[in-house]
C-alpha cells in the first residue's frame, strides 16, 4: 500500500512541473489567446465540446473554428445568425460532429447570453450549492440546454442523425461527462497559469475529474479506481480518492496526470517510459 503522504508529494511535484509545452498541446490553450473573460468562457465551451479524439486533429479543427470567429468570439456569438453560420461552417467535420452541430452549439451559447448574459450565470441558474458535488447541476444544465429551440439550425427538432446532444451528456445516463467536467475545471479552478479561475461562485471542491482514456488508465495504475468502465461512477470514485489528498481542490491533479498520457506518451505498454516517469515509484505498472 502506497503511503498517502508519499503519493501526495509525488502528485504535488507533478502538478508543479506542468509546463507551457503541455498547455500548447491542450485545447485549453485556445482560451489563453484571449484577454477578456467573456471571450474565454465562450472559447472554453467550444474547445471542450470538441476535445475528443486525436489531439492534433482537435487542435487543427479548433484552429479552423476560431479563425472564422474573428478577434472576439463573444461578439461573434452575440451576432450569430444560424443561416449565415451554416454557410460559414459548411463542410466542417470533427469525427461525429458536423457544421450543423457546431451551429447548434453557437446558437445554444447565444441563447445563454440572451437569457443570462454569460455562460457562467446561465450555469449558476442550474447550480445546486447544497449538493455534495456538481452532479445535480450538470444534470439540470444538460436538460436545459437540450430543451432549447434549435429549429433555426435543424429546421425542426434535433434530428436523430445529429450528434449535437453528444456535447451535453448527463450524469443521469451514467456518462462520465468528460468534456463538461473539463470545461468546469477550466472555469472554476483558481488561475494558476493553466486553469482560468473565472467562475468564483463554485468551490473547486465541488468539481468532478474529467475521465478520458488517459485518466482512466493512469488513475487505475495509481490505485484510484478499480472500475473498468469510464462512467460517472468512475469519475466520482477517482475524485473521492484525490479528495483525500486535497479536499479543497481534488481535480488540481487532472491536467498533470492527463498529460502523462497526452504529452509524455504513457500508454501502459512501453515500460521504458516508466524509467523517467515521476509516478513510477507509486504506479502499479511501473512497479510491475
């Protein structure tokens, strides 16, 4: 059994070793291109929605999106017209999602701004401060967004062949909600050169770790979860383990752990990488 104090020291050192090279290899980097918090929260939601698949393709496609939105994504969204957007983003494709889905996302953000002036205030309208974590808040947020009127994009209800709902999964269905949890981490965690610290009303202690393939694999190696399916139960189980190391900010370790896979290429197969890995002394794979 690894000593908790030892594990915390190793992960704190890993957290401190995060670099701008790691950030440049992450969708979050697009938020740092903008000074305005109003732009950053919009860029963050778009970037997180498309943060699935190969990282090079993610960054390439986000470059294409933001390149067409001009200097202020906030102003672009405020003036967004679906008919013009469908022409502007015609031919856009990111794995399951197409230009229609992107336009529906932009319409959703415009609607949030119209109803609450910001994504933050819209989310806070769904936020349950009495809950243990953000589970019920995410459920309500996803329901509210998917209930909006998207007929200007789709010509009627969201069609069955659209993957737009993929952007707004819910813990109620068991989904790990990786991309929404990642977006909340970017917005809520204190500004530290990586995360942005824009939404002060939500304590970082309420966050749940975004579980992708890297977090699932590496947190399994570190003994934070014994589950095999990357679902909401796994996300909460890993978060509970991390909360023992930092009760007030459990997901502070997400970026550095995830980039062991994204940037440092830990795949659990090439054990030569374990020789230089900061977690090798506490990692089940590295100790094998």
